[in-house]
């Protein structure tokens, strides 16, 4: 089978997911072509994995001339494909447009994200959603709310996407050393791993961190970079919040081992790989009840409504302060982490979709 993956700009989970699928299909003897921005090809090494990478300028914002050029390029690249599988809404819409008028099956589209902004961006997002819903052969979604929305827009075949996280490596440093580097002392450490962007709800995290705490004030550590870094840092310094911005880190397993709790404050999430890694590491979790997070947790951890500061602070305090709660949450997380799907499960799932 010759499979062409189409994807747009990505620096995180979507790119890793496509690379995992490409490697799995190649191991099973299928041919794989990946089409996307040149920078994405360099970042994820699709060629080194054995796939053929073809640069296509799938931009992250509307641009009529570039979009028309991308549609033409995708149409050319997918001419001999048995399956076209696009990842992300913009890539999915362009792949649908590239396939119009052809006799072969319409593309499969995996939706990894929902929009949490309005205005012009929201209006364009709505148009792209309709193109995908009405033109894709199958739509795979990372959360039930995305599936409901696509079905309401007319999608004929909507299925859950299987998005496994890689098994995290063991920590390489002692937890006490990491805690010392964070300046935590005897205070509990609450870890968040997230891009510093609007979707991740980090202003909500700062509201929670502001207290009052009553007992030992936690240290909130955020691993990640993004466009909101300066804004967040200015508020942390202005309000003297107990929050550390750690930047991009390649030692997340070490941070997880040192953390007393993982807090996920997002406005919306699908199946965040870092949260899966936290479960596999057996860390207690408090997370917002949005998108695909409840399904991912599967009863492990505590869910709180996004934006309800008092509820989130109470949930964090309960895990950190009530006798036995941290241990109970850790056991539940480890059990859930052990039950999460693996790479072969995801490859089996897409092959079932391709051959259905």
C-alpha cells in the first residue's frame, strides 16, 4: 500500500504522531510519503526513518496564492497514492480540495486540535471544518466533542483516533537534586508541561498559584516555550507568584519524578502526549475537564472545570495535604498509564481505517 501523509506546521505531538505511524507502516512493508513544510521535515526526520519527504508549503494562516499552490502540489504528490491521510484541519482541507474530481477514495483526516479563539480566525476555522466534514472519506478525532461537532457538520464517518505516547525513559537524576535546582526546598512541586500558548490555560494556572494556600505553598514549575512567555513572566514577577518558567526541557522524566503533582490547566486538549507520559510515570494528576482529557484519564486523577480557581486550588491541596491522597492518585495514574495504547495499536487502527 502507498500511503501519503499530509501535514502542516507543527512542532509537537502531531509531528511525532505522524512519524510514529510512518515508522510502523514502513516496518510492515508499506510505502510512505510525507508532504509538509520543509521545516517540519527537518524537525522530525521523516527521511531518516525511511519515508520519502516532499516539501509542501502548508501555511498555518490563510494565504490564497500559497494555498492554491499547496493544493496543486498535494494533488500531484498524491496522484499514485492508495491512501491520503492528512493531519490537522488546514492540511485536511487542502487535501480534500486536492482530491476533488478524482475517482479514488476521499482522504482520511485526523483532527488533533480544536479552536479556542473567535473573530476572523474562528470564521476561517469554521469554513475549513465544513470542507473537511463534507469532503473527507473518514474523520478521526482525538476527543468526543470534536467528533460531535464534525458529525453535526455532516461528516459521514467519524471515528476515535488512537494517539499513543512514547514510553518515557527512566529519570537520570535523583529527585532531590532536581528539586534543589528548582529551589523547592521542603515545598511541594506542581509540574505543568505545555507550550506557552493561549490554548494551554496558563493564566488560569497563575490564578490558582496566587493562593491563598494556608499550608505549605507549592512551587509551580512550567516546562515549555511559546508566545506568551514574556506576558506570563511579567505577571509572575509583578505579583510575586510561586511559579518558575523552565523553558524547553529535555529532562521531563526527571521533572516528573521530582514532582508531587502534575497540573493540566488547559482550555482544551485532545490527547496530550505529555499527560500520557505523566500517567505512565505514575504521577498524581489534576486536570481541567475539557476535550479528550476525561477519556484519557479514564478515572485516574481529579477533573476540575476550566476557570474555576477555587475548585482547582482545592483539588491541588487535597492531593498535596490530605493523608493517603497522593499515593492513591499515583496508583490510579500508574494503572491507567499501563493500559494506554501503544504504537502497534495505533498502526493497527489506521490500517483498519484504510482497508475498511
